[in-house]
C-alpha cells in the first residue's frame, strides 16, 4: 500500500502589482504584465494582480488582463495614490510627478481620514465599473488603520498585504511587527496585531517580499535606509536575494518546513516598474521551483483572496507563527529563530557560537498609530510596535545591544554561553521550544508560548544580560524586583519577571551595588543590567 504524501501547512501567493506610470526613467510597463501572466499560466499557477489607479484607468493594462487571464487569476487593487485618483476624489495634487513615491504623497497616511475614504470610494467604484465586481484584495506598501477598516466595513474585502519590516528604506519605516505570515490588525493601528476580536479589523494582512530571516533584520543602513535582502527576483547581490538560485532554495527550505507552529508563507512576484529584463531570470526560476514544490506537496500556491478566506476560516484571532532558519546559506555559522503571536515577537540568533536574543517587541492593540487621525507631514512615515529588546535600533559603535544568556564563574563574573547546536520543536500547538546544547554537557532551553517566554538551564548559576547603547530609539526603562516598566512614544507598558532578580547595572558614571534592586529610570548612556536566575526557570510575562 502506498503511503500518503506528507501534508505541509505552507502557502504561497504570487502577487504582481501594476503601476501605470514610471516617471523616474523610461521603461516598458506592459511587457512585465504580459510575461508574468504567460509564465504563471504556463505552469498552471494562480496569481494575484493588484492594479494601481493609473493602470486601472488605462485599457492597455486592463484589456490585457480581461483578454488573457484565466479563471484562476485574481485581480485586485494596489492602493497607492496617483494624480488622476486624487483629482477625481477632489483633492489637489501635491506630487512632483503623476506618481510620487514619497510617503505623504503615495500612501493613505498623507491624507486626512475623510480624504482617505473618498480616495477609496473612487478606486473601488471605478474598479467595479471596469470588472463588474468589487475587488476582494487591496494591498499597499502600507495602509493606515482607518482606511483599512473602511475597505473592510464598507467593501467587505477579504485580504490585504503590506511591506516587510524595514528601517527607513525608500523613506519609510515599518519596524517591530509580525515578521512573516499574516495578522489581524488593531482598529487603532494598522501595523499592530490585535489581541481581541472586538478591536481587530477582520482582514488578514499578509507580509510581503520574503525577508531573509538571518540577515535582513540588521541589514546595513545607507542614505536610503536599510538595504534589501528579500525574495524579490531583482535582488542578486552578495548579501543574498531572490535573483540568486542558491539563496532562493535555501529560503524555500527554511520557510516551507513540514513542522510549523501554524503555517509557512511567502509572497513571490515583482512590481512591473522594475522592467522585465531585470526580473526575468529570477522570477522564471522561482515560478518553476514553486510548480515543482507544489507537485511534491510541499506548498500550495493560491491567490491572496483564497489565502485570506482560508486564514479567516481557521483563525478567529491572529495565530502564533514561526520562522526557523537552522542553516546559513552564507556558511558563516548563523542560525535564526523567529516566533510571533498576537502578544509579542521574539528572535534568537546563534551568532557563530554566541547566544543572542536580538529582538522582543510587545504588541498592544491600544497603541495608537501616528496617522490614525492626522496626516503624515513629510516623506518619512513611521510605524512601529513596542520594543522590549531591539539590538538593531539600540546598538552603537561601542555596544552590541541585546539580551544574552550568561553563566557565572567562581568569582561571580558573567561568562558568555557557547553554543554547540540548536534544535527547535513546534509540535505543541501555538508554542515553540528551543533546545540549545552548550560547551560541555550543559543545556539551555527557551519556550515561547502565548503570553510568556520561559528560560531554563541545566546549570544552577546563570542569568540574562540586557545591554543597550546610545540611541534615540531607546524607550524609558525602569527596573524593579518583578517587572521592567517601559515608556515608548508616550505609551507605557511592562514586562513582568518571575524567577529572577536584577543584580547589577553599569553606567558610565558608576557601578550599582550587586544586591541593589534597580528602581531608577535609565538614560541612553546606560550600558546594561543583569537578571540573575534565582529559580530553575526565569520567565518574561507579557
């Protein structure tokens, strides 16, 4: 008797969004649409085609889709603001060109809530006039909570998508969010996962582009913000990216595992404004690989709306998800484990033998986004969540920020733990367990569950060392006997501690006594604090 093929809980959306103009340089915008459509249909794959308004009103684009797209192709809306959309909504155009990439021009955040609704009405009604129905999917690099809720409440959209985490890239920052897969956003903050059904917008938002789970987080900063290490086929530099077949296969392997906390996910595709020659080789390779992976049962390719319907049928609230990269395509000894649920996100890096918790961000549906009622004033928009640990934003030239497990020698000095191997277990629903084997026979364990992270060690004398450098992104921090209290962007929050005692703090001016419970607020000049374990387990509670 033949054994049934294993079922992998993995989903892929091929999303190609279509601009009608590219003012920065002359480029053929029709050729990518024609070639991408022929490619996916050659392999029998569905895809989602999101039309920007200037493409929606141009028959060169819409007639091609109506004439050549088969029934498995989804057509939806890419919600960036262009001159003809603004003017039809009765809004004076402020852009440098008919499409202007600056955040306060191209994105909904640059307009008042009332203007956002008028813009949404124009594009939805003109879409229906052209295609005979309202679109089920509306995507953008980013949409504010007000307009996303409006699309949901008035037009009953099924799914949305937004950009990966990035710091300052192309003038806008979205940082600290659900790292991959999908989440239900808060009605007060389009980037923040909601904790309750009452406060969530009932539209799953899928994260686009496919970030490198090891290297994108602290990718280098330049004049245009962070560099890009994603699945987009136009990127093929030394850092990695979707134009490198070796990187793509590694990315698929780490994303599309059989064992998942919930499901694996990636978005494949490219905007047409890059031009077909630049994306051609990488996209053909990825689509061919997707077709073979789907035939093997490793993943399912479906439209964005199909994924949205499936997600809503499975999850009334945002589910826990994971992304575990236990191999390193660069062969530099790195492993990265991401876990996130509707309460927090967590990242652990094995930094070539050094155990380093790079990131913990708290999610709070009450944290109001900057642009819920006010328009973004300039080209630099900013979305974030609530940092508990943020090595990318808190480090400086002297200090590598983060939370590091340590042991204590006979003199009481903190000693870095050295990693031999790292294993993950995702068999418990909604949880992720990590077993770290250390030098010698010692082990260290981390268990991520709904509202807590639990640390435990085989040796009795250990702790966690939190460090930070001089950074304008530091929250206010106050350390007490059972909690860390934070204030970030005016919003207070706390992380409760059990099984630990703050045991030391070092500043540039003085060293605090080792038995003192630290109660003072720390400035950006402070170096760090150690939480020494006083029980077998040390737990952070959110």
